[in-house]
């Protein structure tokens, strides 16, 4: 049997502008580990997001999404909010507060400037 200790999956998300994407995510702790004209990788602790160019993407009709499962969802949410992202029900970027979800976990939501929904989930061990 092969060891799966280092196996992982990473979301591949659209970016209309790598400069704008990097600026947005770096405001709450993501750092670039790779960038060329066709790919951008940002990391924050154990979280890794990978982006591909999508210059013609319409954020209002985007259906891209991913989950970020973290030990301290309140810390992540607070850090994002302190970076200037407001709670709102429309528009992008925006935040939806952390609360107990019908599916049994505490979670909030971040909609990034490209319309991607990132579900911020409290990880239970």
C-alpha cells in the first residue's frame, strides 16, 4: 500500500487578473509560491489555492467554489474582515458571517472579486 500522508487536492480557481487576485488574497495572509503567465499558487499555512487565467469571466454568473476547512474559522473570518472585506448579501467581494449551518458545522462564506465562493468551515477532528 502506498503512503497517503502527503496526498492532497487543491482547488483550481479562475482569476481575471493575477495581480488583483494576489493583492486580494495577500491582504489576509496568503503568499505567492509560484506564478507565471498561466498559473498562480497562493498559500496560507496548510491552505493552497491555485488560479488559472480567466480574463473574460463574469463574476456575477460564476459558479466556481471550494471549501477551506480550518481549525479556527473565527480567526480566518476575522482576518478577512479586518482586511476590509465587508459583510453583504450581494456583490463581490463580500463575506457572510460564520454560523451553525443546517448541515451541522459552523461555516461562513467569502465571495472573492471573481465571484468564486469559498466556504470557510470549522474543521472538526
